[in-house]
């Protein structure tokens, strides 16, 4: 595991401390890890949704390639 040291705004620090007080994380690092995991999961979902929106290419490869020239 790697340790990161990053500056955060006063507002973010207040939010992190609030999450710890509310039991949303056991400490500040846990809150930040949970937030990053949620962000990572959201990015993965967004990537799948973007991929689903891509057009499906079906048919003869030679004909399809002509469409991209």
C-alpha cells in the first residue's frame, strides 16, 4: 500500500471530519479511500455505459473499412 500526502481545502477537511464523526469511515484516511473507491466504481460504470452507446459494427470487414476511409 502506498501513502499519499495531498493538500485539501478547508471545506473538504470539514466534510471528511464530518464523515468520520457520523461513522461513515473509521478515520480520515478511510473516508478518503471510500470516496476514491466510489469514484473508481462510478468511472467503471460510466465506461461501460459509453461502450454500450457505441455503434455495433457488423458485417463484412472490407465493407466496414471503406466507411472509415
